[in-house]
């Protein structure tokens, strides 16, 4: 969980991806303690707050992180993250197909 708060975006993304895999694995077995759930919730709320403060340009650069945070929140807490209601999960133009390059 510590690495998910890293200043390095690549480290954060890798940590979030690992946490998502763990969350999916432990969801079925219910091994996560309430303390772990609270730590996860605090970590994700901090990332959501950090994402909320980003400029539009920075938001574009952390697209994968936004998706991972939302997926983790949904997996751990069975509800959509606040990134969805803030309109920060998918930005305008991100769902457009890539440009056709000849």
C-alpha cells in the first residue's frame, strides 16, 4: 500500500495494479481485515483527492491510474468511486477511437 502513494506515477500505477489483483483474490475468501479495509479506503480517498486537484493536462497523463483507483474502489467497497460522480473517470475525448495513422 505504501507504494501506491509514491510520487512516481509509474510506481503508483504498478502498486495500484498489484493491489487490484490482491483485492480480487481476497474478495472471494474474505481475508481482508477491517483495519486493512480502512487503510485501503484512506489510501484510495487520498488518491481521489490528489486526482481531483490535477490540471486537465495531468489528468490525461494519469488515465490508467484513474481507472485503477475506480476499479479498486468498486472491488473493495462494492460501489462506484467518487471519480465517477466528479466526472474524472473518463474525460471528454478519451473514449474516442485513436486517430487513423496511414
